[in-house]
């Protein structure tokens, strides 16, 4: 992706940063309603919205998005065990 994220003083680091967003109840209800209309989970609906954002702003038709998953295979959980699974999106806008 051609996203200008590095400034002149860029230093590579593996220290991640996060951003928390609090949705208004009306927006959350609209997401739940639209996801239900399309017969998909909220996560898949938001993944589609994110891929649409990437296409609209950067023109990339083929992207990979890392989706966090938990390795839940047993009843004992020692740590978070979160991994990223790459989901490939081949974007085609209808209409």
C-alpha cells in the first residue's frame, strides 16, 4: 500500500500502539442491523467496510488484512495466544 506513514525521523520499532474507539449506540445498532441484513457477522461486515476504505482511498484492489484469532483448542489457557491470519481481499465494487 502506498500509505505515507513514515516521517523524516522514522525509527523502526516492534513496540505496537493501539487506538480505542467508543461507538455511539446508534452506530453500533446500525452495524448490527446491516450485518444481519447481509447475513454476516459484525466482524465480517467491518472487514468489508475496511477493505472498501482501503480501495476508496488508495486504489488497491488486492490486499491482505491481518485478522486476530485466538488459538482456542482446549480448556486451559496459559496466555492470550493471539495470532494474525492474513485474509486476502480481491476488491470488486458493484454498481
